[in-house]
């Protein structure tokens, strides 16, 4: 059974644990640096990326996370988690895990659209995925190694680069486990 960590510094941790368990994974909260060595894969949840980044620095987690992701551990970032995995953000300065060769714009969909839902056509899935966006980022630039798996109005909102999967929406808020299953398949080497 795969042991999948959910970074539990801030944000919607419990929903991810629940959905991972429903898919048969051994899901654990990750709060301490030494726990990073005991997991086969990781989810960085949504929340507030500046807060999660600062707490990761304070808890001594940023460097262990960076080396695990660089070393090829499968990782999935949702919303704020996607921002943390990005190599760069369009504005400001905040601690990032990095490795995903993209530039992300935070809160990109604007005030009128602070949160919305959309039926997304996701590469690799047979049917639409009902995606919930909350103060969501979009990806403004993608590197040559990055596959775009879904877009909204031509803006990439789901990407994969080798061991890194990222969505600007929140699949843990629906009961659809198909994107979490993609992470489990990456861990299983499928
Ligand atoms: N707006 C948040 C940020 O920039 C992300 C929102 C979310 O994770 N739902 O960090």
C-alpha cells in the first residue's frame, strides 16, 4: 500500500486524507522534516501559499521537501500547493519549493470570479471533471518539459512535469478521486 503524505501546515488537509483513504492509500499528515523520508508521495494542499511557505521554513521542511521533489518523489499540488511547486510567481517574493518549470499568477481569475466551478476536459480522463476554483492561480508560462493537461479560457490550470502534478482547482472538494488516482498511479509507476 502506498503511504501518501499530506503537508499539514495550513489549508484543507483533512479532505485530501479522506479521499486518499477512500482510494486505498495509507494517508498521513506531514508536519516534521523526518516524516518526508517515510512517504512514497506527497500532496501540498490549497490554503494560503505565503503562509504555508513561511511555516515550511519555520518547521525546517522547505529543504527536505525540495530535495525529495528534486529526487523524483511523486508530488501533487492543489491551488496554493501548485504555487509552492512552481519555480516562480509573477509578483512578490515568497518561499517556494519549486522544481515545476512554470510561472504562476496568484489569484489570477479576478474578483468577480473569486470562486467558480467548471466542467474541465482533462487529458487522460474519459469524462469531464467538475473542478472547483477558489481564489485560484493560473499558469502564465510553461517550460518545454511541462505537459498541459487542462485549460480554462486558454490558461493552463493542470500540468504535469515528470514526478510533479499540479492543479489550480480543488478535486478534494468533490467526491471525484480520479486526479488523486493519477498521483497514486505515478507512485505505483504506472
Ligand atoms: N489564493 C491563494 C494563494 O495565493 C490560493 C487559494 C487556494 O489555495 N484556494 O495562496
